């Protein structure tokens, strides 16, 4: 269910993974709130767009939930010129990039 780093859910592997991740976040929220009302639940975006999570675990029913997200621009088709240069120079692999 996770990528090789074992700490981020691989939502790009399909809907079954996303369903499991969403259920995990719901279960985790309940488990966290049983112990503490003041603990932040920090959830990973499962490599989905922000719009995918729009409305997820929103107040007033859910309090203290934050989404950890990162924009990996260097891995998109709009890859930066610096990354292209480094691939060309052989300093980094092409990582499946499409130019």
C-alpha cells in the first residue's frame, strides 16, 4: 500500500489503495480523539491533487486535521530546464521523464 519509503501511501496504485487510505485516516482520527482532543492528525495526500481531498474531514465534525502535501514539479512533463540539463549531463537519471 505504500511506496518504497514505507511512509507515504501510494494512491497512484489505484482506487483500492485510496479506499484503504481514506478508511485508515477515518479510523486514525477516532483512535487519536479517544486519547486526546488536542493532537493534530496529519494526513498524507497519497499523491493526489488537492481537489481530491476537498471536503475531506472538515469541521465541525472533524477538528485538528491537516493535509501534508508536496508539489513535485520536477517530475511533471513541464520539467525544469535545470533538471533537463542534469539528465543530459548524466548527473541524474531520466527517472521516466517525458520531454
